[in-house]
C-alpha cells in the first residue's frame, strides 16, 4: 500500500529512526505512542526459546496499561540469557525515562539475529530522536523500520462507519522467512480508533490471528519472537463495543480483512518466493484434520520445489496428504485439483488429466491446490509459497 492509501489512526503517533543498532543508514528503531485510553491485546510465539522482549511484553500486557511500543531490528535478543533480559529491561527504562512514563508501560519487540546481544548505546541515542519525530502520519516509516529480510513494507488500512461514526483500521507487519506462526506472525501491529472493551479485544486478536497469520507458512519454522498486537485507542466518539453483534460486525470484518491481507503479504514476500499458493482441504472429518492436511502439503519441501520448477508432480501432493498425521484417511476417495484442473480422482490420476495442462497451471504466479478427502464437511485454507534457489542463498548469507 502506498503512503497515500493508508490512514492514520487517531490516538497513535509513530516514529522510525536510524539508531545504528546493527547496520548504518537504515531505519532500525520504531516507537509507537498510544493515547492514555488505549487498550492493547496480543498473542505471542509458542516457541519455548522465546526472546526476552516476548517475555517482558507478555508479562506487562497482563497487568499494565501500555503507552509505548518499542521495536528494534537487527537483533532478536533471543537465546541471550540473563544479559539479554537485562538489556531488554534497560532499553525499556531508557524509553520510560525519556518519555516520562512508568517502565511497565513500555512493551518491547525485537527481530533479527538470534543469540547475539544488542548495543544499548544505540538505544540511548536513538530513542530521544524517535520521541522527537513522533507523528500520526509515520505509519509508512514505521512499516519500513520493522523490516529485516522483507523486500517491501507491509501496510494497509480500512475505513468503515458505525452509526455514522467513521472508524479507521490500519495495520503493519513484517516477516519473510522463519514463518510458520504458532500464534500469529513474526511481528504484526493492527490498530483501530474504535472503542473495544478489553475482554472482547482479547478474544478478537486470537480469533483474527487464527483466520490469518496462523494459516500462513513460508518454511515451517516458528520464530522465537512472534508477536501480533491488536490496539484500540478508543478515540472514536461512540459507545464502547462489548460484543460481536450486528452493530460491530462491520468493524470485525474490516479487522479480518486487514489481518488476512497482511498475513498473505508475508507469503507473497517469502524469502526467494516466486509463487503465491492457496491450499484448501475440504471434505474432512474435522477442521483440525483439514488444517493438518493442508499444512502438511504446504510444508513439504518436495511440493514447494516442484512449485518453483512449475512441475505438476502430483505424486508429491499425494505423498504429503498420505503422511498427514490424522486419525483416518480413505485414499481411494481423495480427489485433488490444480486450480480447476482435476489431477487426482479417487486416489489415482484422473482420466481427463493432461501433463501439459498441469504444467500451464504450475507456471502461474498464483496457484491453488484443492483436495477433497470425502470424509466429512469440514475444510480449511492455508497460504504458502514455493522454495527457490534464492531462499537457500538468503538464509545461507543471513549473518554475512
């Protein structure tokens, strides 16, 4: 989304500065300032080697009223032990002192290399600069400042009305590799000025992430630093929203649209990706079964390399379906399609299938794979990408 298309959210000011945390001449320190009436909900990685900022943000989110979100790139501050936690808390203290708020009102987020300590002096010089540049129109700069291996910023907005009151939803995310979120994405921040009650905000962030960020995979790796935050500044002059009903449905749909667009953007910008792939499994005994089968296909390196090669090697898809860890599967009932082209019928190659037509579908930049298990009525869709030579190159050279 271009800078003229996204919308500022009343109650939020942002800044992104070049603090020199790891590399010169790049935005690497981002601050979000929230108005006093704001409420924040979030979900975090389930990786047990979760980073120091994840531990701090989770703890403070459960007990406090956040006023500032601080994001650094370059260093993940994961696997850094006691010193990493000390650095995280010290960086929060630097921002709290400069902003004149309590330390527990700072929520920290980090992304970058695991296992290396970040330089506190960069925060000491960068944070005052960030506070001086806070502005509600700096979403574009902030979305650039949270990137690591991303090739472009991920930012989008929606505008809706509730009883004639205009409501804004704007969100940004970062992520390109180490993407198989086990909660949300690597980093995502979605905000609205609608006044949403905190208990409802807690419910919505989980439900929305499950429909979006929890349905994407680039490489099957769950990051140590994943965080997805939903912010309500309550700046819009309207009664507080306390339930999902006919009144609030339009807002929920706008939020879902933003979550899904950002989640899909992570896949479209997957490291070295050349193709965007939707995988839908239907006819499953349960939604859990459908999701497990869809993710097994999406995670398969053999399927993903075939996609890169534009090779309609449908045997790799069948093999992935067959090894999916679900309780039962009647392989003689399975049908598989590439877009609208029937590949597999009742467990074997379809009589109507032609290799040339399969190759033509696989050569497209956007592809859908659909499977019907004929075991029930449940279905699930996940989004993924191919594996290219560049994926290996990017990750082989990540620290150089």
